[in-house]
C-alpha cells in the first residue's frame, strides 16, 4: 500500500486522462469541500458537466476558488485533467504565492484500462480526446516535466488497484509568521 505524506495545507493537482479515475480517487481521499472540480463547475453553470462551451467560465471560477482557498490556508484538490503544462503552471504559481506546497498525483493508467473505464462512465468522452490526454500524460511522465514545473511531490499511480491502495498521512503545517 502506498502512503502519501501530505502537508496540510497543500495544493493537490490531479493529472490524468478523462476516465482515468481522478474524481473517484479524489472522492475517496479528500473531503468534498476540499475538491474543486472542473466537471462540477461546468454542471453548475450549464447543467451538463461535459458542456465544453462553458469551460472558460468554469476554469476562471476554478482558479478564483483555488486562489481564495489557498489564501485561507485550506487544503485544495484540483480535479481536472491538468494534462498540459499551460494549465498546471498557474496553479503552481498560486500555491507558491500563498506559501503552500504543491503535490501532483498523476494517474498514468494503461490506455486500454482508461478507454474501458471511459466507456463505463455516465458521460463518455470521445476517443480522440482520451488519446490526446493519454499522450500528454505520457510526455509529462517520461520527460519528468512536473519536477521542472515546481511540484514539491509527485506521485505516479499506474493501476486502478494502486489508486485503491493509496492512503494519505496528513501532516499539519504551521503558517509562517
């Protein structure tokens, strides 16, 4: 069983293809009020978590919410694909500005498993989108990109069983000053 020692507060950025199991993992390891989900925000705005037309608004709200939570020194989990550096960098910058450590949990799950899990979801994501996500995760993991982006801790989960076995050991962090 893998145990993550997680400073509390932290910013936890989930990284993985649609269908990889990010939301399931987040719901198991974190309280609902600690999770900021792009899907949930799209559903709030349009009534449909898959409505990509409202993604711009959803992500503006996500970033504003993350910023507010970090300013209050609250553990915050970003549940979105986060497969590209351009979406992760602003999150890392917000955490740095707040003096809060950043952890990436990468779901680097076998592509066939991700495709199968995607087909079993209530909202199935198009195959070409899944492939784009999987390729971005592969590049990110293979090139050790997250360390260069400034993540303090990087946890790579390779199988759904590994995700189920993952546990947290939260360590309270004192606020400086």
